[in-house]
C-alpha cells in the first residue's frame, strides 16, 4: 500500500478530533442538559448572555445529565414572532455578547443546547440595552440581618425603612423596627418598634405603616394581628387609624390623608382582600374580596401602591404562565375614580413584583423583575407601554423579592432600592433614572 494513502486518512481523523467538536452520542440512561440563562446589559447597544448547566443536585435520585456539544444563540425584539440565530458555539463557550442592539428597545434571548440529534432550550430572558445610569450608596448596615421597604419622603429630606438594626450594642437583637434616615446628617432615628411597610402621604408630613407593637397572638401562637398607624413627622405624634384582631398590610394614602387603601384578612384568616378606609368616619369598604394565591416561595405579596394623578391602585396578582410553565406575578390594578374594573399593567414570563407608582410623574411604574435572569429594577409607562431596564447589577448586588418596595425620590429623578452587596451586607442604593 502506498504510504501516502495510509497517512492521509489518519490525518483526516486526527483533524476531526483536534479541530472540530465531535457530536458524541448520549449515553443510555442520560438526558441532555437544560441550561439556565441570564443576561447583563453591557452598554446602550450590547447585552451579555451567560448560561450554565443545572448539573448540581444534592441528595439522591438526581437526574443523569450530559453537556451539550453545541449552543445556538437566538434573539428577537420583544413582540416579533421569529427569533434570529446570531451564533453557534462549542461546549467550552457559555457566554456571548449580542451587539448592534437599539438603545431602549426590549429584546428577548434564548439558547438552544444540541447533542446527537437532541435539543433543549434555556429559559427565555428579556433585557433592554440602555445607557447605564449611575448608582451610589446611600448607607450600609453591616450589623443588620435584613433591611426592608425603603420609602423616600416626597420632601426629599429623609428615607424611612424597616430593619433589625441594633438599637444598642449587646447580644439581644430587636425585631423589625421602623427607622428614618436623614440624608443630610446621615443619622438613623428609631420611629416605632415592631412596625412594617411604610408609605408617605403626598404632603410628606405623614408616614403610614402597620405595627404589631404590644399585640398578642390571636387563636394560635403564629397569628399576630397588625394594626395601621400614622406617624406625623412634624409633631412626632403616633396614632392608630385601624385596629382589630386580624392582620392588615401595605397601607397607602389615597386621594387625601383621610383615605387609606390596605389589604387585610379580616373576613377570613390568611385570605387577603383589598379595603378602603375613611379615616374620619372610621368606615371600611371592601373593594376586592380576595387576592388569589398569595404565595411564591412561601413569601406573601400584595404590595399596594397608589398613583395620585388618576387615582390608580396597583398590586401583584398571581397567574399561571403557560409558556414559562410556572406561577408568576403580574402587576394588576384599577382606577379608583372610575369603578374597580381590573386591568393588567405589567406582565411577562418572569416575576414582576413590588410595584410602586412615581408620585411626581404620571403613569410611571417601577417594579422588580427577574425577566433578565436576575432580579433587576424595571420601569414602565403604563399609558404608552414604554418600558426600560434600569439596573443590571447581576451578582454584584442581589435584590431580593422580600426586600419590600422600591421608592421613587428626588422629584422622580431617582429610585431607591435595597439589596445585599458582595460583602454580604444590606445596602440601600440610589439609582438615577435619567430622561425616560
């Protein structure tokens, strides 16, 4: 046999193994991986995609997965029907930057994993490339186990928040308490023990919240009532506007300081409805008898927010998302001055939680969403439909769904958000909104 005829086939085989990925068969009893996708805004025209295989499984009876040999990266503008293939990558490449995108447009991305004629798809994610706004630290509480519900006063002088920040040094830690942070002096002032969910009146002189201070469990050791209380920031007076042997939550002022919307399980324990309170007359009106299915990850959400311009009231409502095949939360609401017909104002395949209306500019709603693969701050103009992704913190700053609402501040030019930084400490950040 001619030596040349023997070497050429060998070189061809070596080249296949050394220069290209072989699409290996999937061993019997194994399944192709289903990677998890997340996105991160790079700049106004580029988004970075990163995916990883869900191969870690603690315990027994774990599924037997194998890696893909090829990854196909797809994207489309939100609302378009057809995805465009932008890259096909080999197994050692699990990140890709999609460039040439339009500033402010929302895009949808997904990745297909392939091996031996089989394919799986990642979750789809949404992201909106933007000129990244500046964020700055307001304060860090390294001694706190948690920080909830930042609420900036419309006057711009203080920020209310809930934390277990120690009142005094010592081994005993207090429960959840309400504080005011002074932007100018940097001082933290304790306002009320065992108090939660603060929200300001439009005038900025009254802070409304719930409290379980000095209350005892009713019926069972796990059911502690919560009353509604108001703090007058001018006089320093505290007074209750609603009491009872049931739990109230998420109080917000309505068209005036004499109108309060809140959720309560006063008709049946653990079953929240939405109510309206006339503070002067002490009269309650049931608006929605029940918020269906109020648990995601064993944390209850309702999170009322009121828009002073058109009397809109928004909150979270759970729905079964068929495409995502999971329970997700949309932002739903109604106009209180024109009946109580519900409308959905924010929806996606992700969790869209903790909405808050801009009290300075009509129609703007901020919320936290995991639609990009990580919890980030988004905003939407519910009259025009325009939406924008405001942050892309990723793993540098974790925003939890249990952190309470966002807060608009500085005349609507900034949003305050609480999260956990890379040191593991709770931090409140100020994020510039810019021109939306």
